[in-house]
C-alpha cells in the first residue's frame, strides 16, 4: 500500500455538488484510518548484551509493517516514521537468567538518544527477565525509534531470542 497522508477534514459549502476527486479524498482518508502506520517487530535470534551498557535491540522478524518503516537487515534496530505524528511505542526486552547484578531494563530511544520517561527497570531475581515500557512519542517523517536493553549481571548476557520472553517492539500512529 502506498503511504497515505494524514487526512485533513474539509468544510462543505451550501448547495455544493461533490465530484469524484473529492469522493476519492474521502476514500483515502478512510483507508488511512483503517491502516494506521505502524509495525510489530520481534527478535528471532538471540543477541549479546554487554554488562552495564545500554544496547540497541536488533529486530530480525517483522510481524507487521504497513508503511515500510523497518528493515530486517539494514539498521534493523530502527523503526523510521514515514508519516509525522504521535506514535504509541511499546516494547519488551528479555534477557536470559543470571544470578549476578541488581537489575535489568528496557528504554525507548528517539534518533539515538534516550527518550524522557521511557525506561522500565526491574530488580534481578536470577531468572529470565522481560521488562516492558510504553510511551507516546512525537516523530517527524524520518525520525526513528529504537529499543535499548540494559543488564548488570557482571558479564555479557544474551537476549532470549524466540519464545515467550523474546524481545519485541510495537509502534502505532495515534494522532498528528
């Protein structure tokens, strides 16, 4: 599907007769609203996360991407907005079990920088960890979102790859 612009409501005039061109704009607006820009991305392969370092998650499995904002091979940590507006960004980052350290975390990054109030951090219980976060983020066309994970086990840990604790990101346009 071609990327559609955000619909702009029109004001009608008295005694106006509508023509096909106008009716097509209604069709395009409804198509946009029924197919909001967004993506659902997951990890199919485990990824190493260094100790005490925020690390961008690589998403190599696309479940949905109706506006072409993600590539599984090029810059696969990113979802790039094709349409400007407010996006709901939700994510989960899972790392394998390890006894050491005091916490595990996940955070939303916009254009390579940590986004305000996006982090979720949990304490370490020595078992598999999956931390989630969700936040609205304004993106201009071309801005990108990444999900970073953090752990402090004392050494590198892998993400979980596939399964119920796999890392994921969901991005959906909400409004302009």
